[in-house]
């Protein structure tokens, strides 16, 4: 596939994943659209380009590891897993139901989910463990971990940040979906994080700052991260919460409220 | 013998056998004795510095890749500081994470309250999939560490700080099976960890007063050996439960729960009563917190 075609394919895929997110959430009646939509491009880039994986063999030992630390945005992950072929699409319509393989936050009962998440701030530590295991086993898999920006207010994240650079985890690439909002308001008003890049640079990480909705920039960042040796990389992806649905973009309410039927119809039209 | 020394040595034994064994510590490897493993298997030991939460969550990442992970620090920092990481990340995934926590109870001594875990058994009992072993002496520590290794899923092993005497006349260790050391019919004394020695000393005093005690070493607290406890409730006049832990939620509660559901009997708790620890020598503290041999003797007399 030519590069332009590939970008177009990924952008179309991301749009389709956004549609699935809206359809899952309206059916479930609860969940987190804002952050799922903001990370949809990143997750699409991972599952349809960056990750080395075999959807029909989720436990394949050579697979790259992906851990969704911002677990509440699992609709984006579930949509990508289903599209990639880990399980059939019909499961998406059981999200958050009793007995479903798709829990409200990631769980190992879902094919493709490595480690459960939901309690924020622990995912980078999990990724660190995966990274150390890969090195011990002389495996060349890479480890990706997606965090939210609000999530990095957790102290555990900085313990992990310190340890990943101490152990020179160059097989690890973290991503922060910086959509600028958290449940109670703007991150700058609730608990400031800026300058985010400088914080990670001071922890000796290779920092890549990008537009998290630009597919070429996302792919370029993952490639650049691969080339860096001796330290972990982090992609600071600037995003828009609710991206792709005009009335959800930057609207706090849609952090944790599912769309109504009418809202979903409107959203799906915008995402055609 | 120090339980901690036995732990470090046992890690080396397991490490020689299993290349997938990984050991983590949080700047206390000299005290927990994981340093013994670290010396022999440098590439399979990771020091996390003073960052227990990161260590505990990272253990889950390692375990997800097929490693059996032993994680050590003091009990207060393992079960307390990193509780959410244990609950949501290590245990919820049912990973092979073995938490071997040292310095449990008031017998930590001079370091005082902040370092004396009195609630760790309760906290670990609350977590589904978690198993708990509190061995009574050096040799049983070796058995407990092997059992933790051989038992799938998360396990919490509780060790103390001080040197402990070896309990004579014990049989083989069986995970999940309590050990009846003396088969008396008057009163049952149920104990774990260093309290087993106190229980045996109390039984010896009572023996002189023609009271026959059934001393039960309940090294595995979860899953608990219900049959041995129900037999004790049926066959003796009551149960005295001894633990270096708060009387709420720990071994005594576990015994209470089994007995009250199956064969209600008198249960007297010898443990710490809604207090923090403090500085002092271990022996002084055991007296201060009513965990002494005499306290057990008095408790037994309440039953009779």
C-alpha cells in the first residue's frame, strides 16, 4: 500500500471506530465517550499499523504488548479489537452487560486484553513489568501503554516514570492522550500538569510531542520511538476530547455520559 | 533462626530450579533478605527503590508475561501502601504474584507503630483469589515459600522480624491443612506465626493444672482448614485464637466465621485491641499488647 493510501485507510478505520464507539455507548446507556473519541486515532494507528500481533492467536509469544492504562476509554479498544478480528462485532453490543466479555473497564476475559485496568495510574508500571520480562527473555517485542493526561496526576505514574528510565526500557513507548479535560474540569484548573513534556524530559525520557489526531504524525512518532536506544519514549499526543462529534468536542459532560438516542443519531451522521 | 534468612535461601533454591522466577524489592532487600537471591541471580532481581506501588503493579506486568514474581517489603508497606495495586492489578488478574512480607506485628520492636503491621492479614483476606500463609518458624518458612511458589495465583506470606525458635515435633507441611500439635479435649488454642510458640508454652502451663489443650498451628489462613476448626469446636469446650494482629478481620475472625456457621462455640481472641503499636523490645511489646503466654493462659481459663 502506498503511504497516502495507508493513511487514508487508517483515517477511515479511525472514523469507523468512532462510529462503533458511539453505537456501543448508546446501546450500553453509560460509559465514557469523550476520552474514547480523543484516543481513537492513536488506538487505530496501533492496532492497524504499529503493533505486531496476531488477532487469531492473542497469546502469541512474539506479540507486541499494548496496555490501556486509561481503562475507562475501553470502548475505543474494544472497537479496535473487534475490527482487528479478536472477537466478533456482536460482542460490542453487550458492553457493560452482566456476563459480557466486554466489561465497563478492561478485563482479561476479553481476547486481546493483557492485564485489567481501571484504577488509574498503574498502567505504566504494568508496562514496565512487560518491558523487563521481554528483555529477560531476549524477545524483541515492544510495549505500548496509553495513559490519559488527568491520570498522570497519580503518584504511581511518576514512580513508574523514574523506574522505566532507570532500567533503560527502550522497548517501551508510552502515549499520553492529552485532551486537556478531567471529570471535574479543565486540567489546568483542577491540577496543572504543564509543562508536561519538560516533566518527562527531566525524568530522562525521549519525548515526542505531536498532534494526536494526525495519522502521519502518530505513525512517525512510533517509528521514531523505535529508533531510540537506552531510554524509554513517550508520545505526548495533543488531542480534543470528544473528537469527531461537534457537540461533544471539549464538552466536559461527555467525559462520562453516554449519548442519548437522538445524540447518537446526530453523532453518527457527522461521522459518516 | 530468622524467617527472613530462610526466605532468602529458599528463593535461591527456587531460582536455581526455575529460570522464570523473578524477585522484586523496594529498598529493603537487606532486611527482607531478597539480597541473597539478588547476589546469585542479578538479572532476575529488580530493586524498585522506595516505590512500593510501582513495584506491586509492575509485578503484574511481569506475571502477565509468564514470570512467577516474588515481591518483598515490610508488611505495612506491602499490604497497606500498595493495597490498590494488589487488589486491582495483581490479584484481580489472578497472576502469579507472591507477596512475601516481613516485619509483621509488634515484634518488629523499636521502630514503633508506623512499621508494625497489625492489619495485613485482614486486608489480604478481603481480596478474592488471595491466599495467606503465616509460618511459625524457620523450617516452616521454607515450606511456606515453596507452597506460595507451587500454588497458582496470588499468595501472601507473612513473616516476622525477630529470630524465632524452631518448633519441635511438627509433621510435614500441607498447604491449607492445619496442624494439630497436641490433641487435648479441654480447650483449643489456635495460633499462627510467632504466636504458636506462645500457644505451646501456655499449653504446657495449663497441662500442669490438668487442663489438656489442643494446640493447632493454622499456618494457612486462607483458604482456612474448616474441618479441623469444626472438630475443635465440637470436641473441646472452646477456642482461643492467638495472632500478632488486630482482633478484627484476621485469624480470629476467620475462625469465628467458620465456627459460627457450622458449630457455634466460644471463641476468645488473643490479639491487639484497637491500638497502634509502639517502640519497645519484642518481648515487652508482646506483654504490653496482651499477647503473652500468661494472656493465653487467662483466655483459656475463660473458656473452661
